[in-house]
C-alpha cells in the first residue's frame, strides 16, 4: 500500500511537470517567422473570402448593450468614452440572429469595413461569437473574451486577425458543453504539439491557446482558400490535422446559422444621455433585439477564474500593443 507521503510526492512531481511549461517550447522552429499576415493575401488569401449581404441599422444614441459598456470601460484608460459608442445591428443574409457591433466613433475602421470582414468568417463558426467591438489604436490588435471579439486600430485587410480571434471562441467550444474550459489547455493539445517540430511563429509560443488560435488561421486558409501543401508546414502537420479534425465542420459548413449567444441587457450610457433613455430605467433588464425561432439561443456561461485570468491577460496585452 502506498503511504500518503508517497502519494503526495507523486502528485507534486506530476503537477511540477505540468506547470513547467505554459506554451510550446521556445526552441521550436517557426513555419511563418514573419507572422500570418502572408495568409491574408497569398494565393488570394483569407481576404478574398466572400461575405454575405447585410443590412445595417444604427441604434439611436443613448443606449448600449451592457457588454459593450463594460468592455469599453473595464480597463484603464477607457478604450472609448461610453457616450462615443455607436451601436449597429448587422443583419447578415445567412443568419436570422443579427450581430451587434459597438464601434467607438474614433475607430479607424468604418462600420462597413467591420461588417464585411466579420462577415467573411464562415457562418457556422461566426455563430459562436456574439458582440464585436472596435476601438481606435496605434496599430491593429485584437482579443477574444471567448464569446465576443474586440479590435483596436485599423485591421482592414487583416482577415487572419479575425480568424485568430474567432478560433479562441472555437477553442472553448471544442472543450465541451459547459464551455468553462479551453481545449488548448488539455494535455492532449500539448501532446499533439510535441509530435511536431515547429509552430506557426513566435506569437504561437506565448501560450498553448495562442498556438491553437494561430493554427486555426492556417486551417481556415487550407480549408477555405488553398491547400497549405505548397507552404512549408509539414513540421506542424499534427497541429493542423488536429485543428482541422475539430473545426472543419464549422469552417466549411454553409447555409444559415442555427444557434446564437443570448444578448446582454441594454443599459443607458449615463446621465448625459438624459431623455434618450427615459424609457429605460437603469435596473431594467431589457434585452436588445429579437431572434428568429430557427435559432437556438444559448445563455453565456460564467467564465471560470482560470479562463477569466487568461482573457484579461489577452485584453491587456492587445490594449498595450494598440497604445492604451
Ligand atoms: C487614434 O489613435 C492614434 C494613436 O494613438 C492617434 O494618433 C489618433 O489621433 C487617434 N485618432 C482619433 C480619431 O482619435
């Protein structure tokens, strides 16, 4: 029989091994040393994907989705003065549930630029995201909070960034029904990487999750644009195969959306909005918009402490890069 001390030592050794690394080895080669921008334009690139027809409706000034309010003001300094948020409802022809875009009025991306690039994300993958926010910034950077995407600066023509961020959402979907985890945090993903000799680039080495999201961009290119066989990516074939096994359904599926995340309540921008939100008491849990019955509306589960920490890390990192 094993003594309790022996068991304790074994578990300490195991957790020590698991904690030794929080991402792919620094020593790994890089298939795309200059990053994945090349996939935006190579052989037509991700930029050449088509977007569905859409209609846009701007909300009257005064009210915003709570999510957008919190996202814009959750860090210091604010990413946007709340009174400067423009809320748009984008009704894509392939989805009965509209997408809500909160655009800060000093964003370098127009609402049509945002709507088109976001629309280039395949519908079955896009339906795993809810809000899109866009802020000013000195350069294009972005983050995902696993159900919502945010962009800083000018990401026009950088479709790879849209795919990268959406893959963070899909990473959480792959992990399972409760969505309280990410697949990339499992030992399975670390094992897959250990069978390869390279990752996409330096950014992929920053964490298991970033490696997964970068591989998602390569998979999207391979499945939607052109085979990656012409690129020198054999050294990461296990990662690509794994992600394609998991995501090819949502990346190549066509037709219309069949699910959506439930929306957050609508709130008043603040006292200065005055009469613009007289009909909306601060404590009202009014929900924005409506969705068709063809769409399964799923409440957003609470983020676990562990995911929340990762999400905040991504957010702060992206904000810093954009000059906040
Ligand atoms: C956007 O941010 C950049 C960089 O910080 C700044 O130079 C520019 O003036 C800002 N643009 C607007 C319209 O606020």
